[in-house]
């Protein structure tokens, strides 16, 4: 069985981007919520600095969607590669 690379990319982008959006909005409304999580994510993504602004929330959501799409593509591609080799049997 193979995974749809496109569907996995879209799903991962929506989930990870949505997660960052929800945590960012919660942090925007209640500044003590998710601070450590947003700082950890901000340490990985260049140009993203978590602050209590709507622009920061949207930037985090976009970064999350792009990151999720890349991760989803890599997951589906590696899964398909392993599934094809396993189905084909041992390589002589």
C-alpha cells in the first residue's frame, strides 16, 4: 500500500499549521499560555519571534504549515520507499 504524497502533505500542513495557530491565538489572548512551546519553535524557525501580536500568530501558522508540508512529504516518500522494497522482497 502506498501513501498519497499530496494528501499527506496537505494533512500535515493543516494539522501543524493549525496547531501553531491555535497555540498562538491562545497565547495572544492569554500571554502566559504556551510560552515555552512558542519559544522552542521560535528557536528553530529563522525570523519567527513569538510575541503577543496577530502578525506573530499568522507568521507562526504559515511557518507551521510549510514545516508540516515538508514533513508530510518526507514521511510519505520514505514510507513509500520502504513499502515498495518490503513488498518486492529481499534484494540479492
